[in-house]
């Protein structure tokens, strides 16, 4: 594998890993969508493809929505299984985290890949696809949970089954309509995110055994994003893609508004609730937290609105009538979008008010590395064509992951005794 390709993969992994770690402060579909959008933007920036830049807002929005779908899944109990002391429960927990992470990656990578593979000769029927995914999700959720009662994480939500049905519908659509590049992106994203989630749980457990005061849960989140982003980047950069469909002004405009206004405001409304803000400001020793907390909320809302206005004015002035981006606009959008996410994360955790969270400072370090690499990157287009994977190759890859997770489970159960937060499934 060329060294340049390896570096590109690492940088995309860092971008999505950083954003997914930040997503831990926000959660759910809206937080996952913002993180997914940042991973997609990193790939677009490094690709240096003018046809993709012209559709940047629409492509990034579709990728963000795809990664956000999995945010409906519950995994707190499953993480607890990985903190147990017997092989059966721990291995089950790691395997189920692999499934959950893979669903994140498959739907996110598949939607992104489909947006990239859209051409004048082959355009996806988005309305039909969404209908099929909703129907598949509802059908499989009903069969697995209510008919067969195959529950992964009782008594929590079992919407993983709905995501599984949606993923099957998406995969079948991509396969039968010959969107093979997009299907490959979905598969590699799934493999990376699934392994990353399970491996991250292992890292979290091992980190907690050290006694070091650090947010090890955040390490698990970073691992999911890093490996998911790496898998998605490898799939994109190791294929030659057709020329993209012509940009659509309204698709770009809607994507831009979705990314820069709807997602930030939704994240602030959902995450900056008064009780959480009052507790944070009390811990920071802020006087009159009942008064300061609402001010912090409205200040964050104002920040998001100002961001939208400034970016819209700059973008509209330089993008032209089709609302299309270029290399400079894509880079600027990526960096400003990630900076806003980091600032909101810093605000909600209170580091601006004296509360110490080392991981919050590491986000800025990651940002600096990503920005420096992208600014120094001189590669015009990443279009490596690797040997196509056979089905037996995928069997070996998945089998290897299962073996690795079994070894990690053995290491984990022999590294600690009773651990807080542990759960027992069987």
C-alpha cells in the first residue's frame, strides 16, 4: 500500500475519531450525524476531486445522515458486558459492540458511497431507497424482537434490529443496482467501525484498570470513529470513481443549511439542558449558576447562528449560482465545522470555567495535526485501484476479527476483578 494512502487513511481516521469522541458529549442521531459529516468532509478534502467539491454540501449531508441513523441504537448495557469477569459475557459484549459499530459504519459508509457513485449514467432513486430502508427496518425489528424475541440488550431499546433491517435494505439496493463502489465503502466502513467499537471497549476496560484519571469512555468513542473513518477512507481512496453527477443548486443549498444550521442548533438544544448546565457551573464554582446556565445556553445558540450567517455569506459569495464548493471552500468548511464542534464540547464540559478534562485539550491537538497535514498535502487525486476483494477475503477478515475479539476477551477477564458498571447477560 502506498505510503501516501496510509497517511490519508490515518488523517481521515483522526478526523472522524475526534468528531466521534466529541459526539460523546451530545449523543444520539444528531451528534453522530455531525461527526459523520466531519469524516466525510475530510475524505472530500483529501480527494482533491473538483466534481466532488461541486457537490460537497449535498454529499456531506447524505454521509452525515447515514452515520446519524445508528444513533438510535442503545449500547450502554452492551458496554457493561465487556466489563465482566467471565469469558462468555465479555465475548458476547465485544461481538455485539462489533455488530452495533458495523451498523453505524455500513449505513453511514453506504449513504456516502452512493452519493459519490451517483453519475449522469447511473442515478440512485433516493425516495425509493429510503422507503425500502424504513420498511426493512420496521419489518426486521418486528420479527427479531417481537416474534423471535432475540434481544441483544434487555431491558434497553432494541432498535439495533431496525438498523439491521435498514442496512440489509441498503445493501440489497446497492447490490442489485450495481452500485458496487458504494457497497464496498459500506462494507469497509462497517468492518472498521465494528472492530473499532469492540476494540475501544477493550481499551476502556484496560485503561480503567490502570487507575489513571482519564475519560476512558471517550477513548472507546475515539476508537470507533478512528477505525470507522479509516475503513471508509481506504474504500474510497483505493478505487477509481466515475465522474460525479452535475451539482444541483437546491440539493447543495439544503445540504448546507442542514449541516451549518439544523445540526448545530439541534445539538445545542438537546445537550445544553438546564439541569446539566446548572450542575456543570456549580462544579466550576460559578456564582449564581441558575442565572448563568440559561446565559450559556443562549450564548451557544447565538454562536451557532452567527456561524451559519458568516459561513453562508462567505460560501454564497465564492460558491456561485450552483452553490458549489472548490478545494479552498471545502477545507475551510471542514476546519470551521470541526472547530465549532470542539468549542461546543469545551463549553458543555466546562473547561473554559476551570473544570479539567484532558481529553478536551487533545481534540485541539488532533485538529492541529489534521489541518497541518491537509494544508501540506500536494497529492492531486487519490485514485488507487487495488485488487478486488473476493467473498472468501471478506470471510477471512470477519473471521480474523472474531478471533482477535476472543483473544481480547481472554486478556480482559484476566486483567481485573469486579468492575463498576459491569453487566451480566447470561
